[in-house]
């Protein structure tokens, strides 16, 4: 049961600069004034679009910088000890990719396009140099790193203490929140990830994800129309995810 990403209300062209990008209020330089934004724009590299299934970078590759998703979506898969890859992140427009590679100077996972995707590349050396002159930019980078750490800790709790129903409820409600922040509908969206991707991310078998999704439909919590998900009772999903051990 494959799904495809939401249609984009905002689709920057390859020639778009930071000053005219529709994601700039959510992106790394969101606190910069016009003059400083122009300075930031000079360090950004616009990459050629990635085709579905194409890797932005591979696990173990030398860390060179971070990326911002402009259109499309990505997933990160990490492989350790020869076992099947663990899906650890999904990335949506305006979100930063690669922050977890700073510490060991290598990317800890392979990041793959879930659909045709465009990104902006921000080389670390140039970002670091500019941050010296623009403290507000460094502060925003720290905030982004802190947010990613917080989300990783929440995922650990999710996988350790939640039922399958709660995990899927958390997945949908958090995705809803992310779509809301990006200016899309929080209640009706189309996904780029397959049920197998969702199961991998949540630590569930694909059959379990399918069974829980069917149960949600029977309970009137969600509706599935083709590849589109409709959250019919978001408050009920929030209550479900917060039962017992709040995440």
C-alpha cells in the first residue's frame, strides 16, 4: 500500500534564492535581516534534483555540510553489524539534514529521496565562518541541533514503552504537526513513505501497521482515500498516544 508525498503549495524553482524562498520563515536563517540573508545566500549551493530512490549521501561519507529540503522528502537509513537498515528519520521541506554527522565528521546513515526532491547544500566551513560574524545564525543552528536531539530521545521512548496503536497514533499526529508548521493541511495529507517504511521507523512489522491502520479506519479515527490519509478524530489520536506513559 504505497503512498506519495503531499502536493506542494510552495514549489521553489532551482533559481530561487533565500530572499524569495517560501520556506525562509522556517529555515536556518529565519532570524536574519535582509542584508544578512543576502550574505547567507552566497554560501548556499543549489543541488540538482534527486530522483526517487537516489541517495543524497551514503552512510560513512565524510561530513561536509548540512542540507535543507526545498521540495520533496527524504528518509535516512542506518545499517550496523550487517543487519537490515533501520529507518531513523523522515525529512520534509525546510528541515535540516545531516546535523548528526558533525560529531564524528561522517554521516551516520544513508539519506534517500522518497520522491523527486531538491535540496540546498550549506558547507560547514562556510557556515561556521559566517556564524562567527552573525551570532543569531549560530544560535539558530544550536536550536536546530537541540530539537533533533529531543526528537531522537522521544523516538527511543516511543519504541520502548508504546503499543503498536500508540506508535501509529504518534506517527500520524506528529506528522500532522509538521505539516501544520510547514503551512499544509494538518488533517489531510498524502505520504511518500510506504507502510514498510513506517513499520521500519516504528519498529513494527508491515502486517502490524496494516492491521492497526485498518482498525483506525473501523474506529473512525482515520480515513484512507487512495494514497491520501484523513485524520477524522485528531483529538482521539492524541489521547491514544498519551495513554499511560506520555511521550
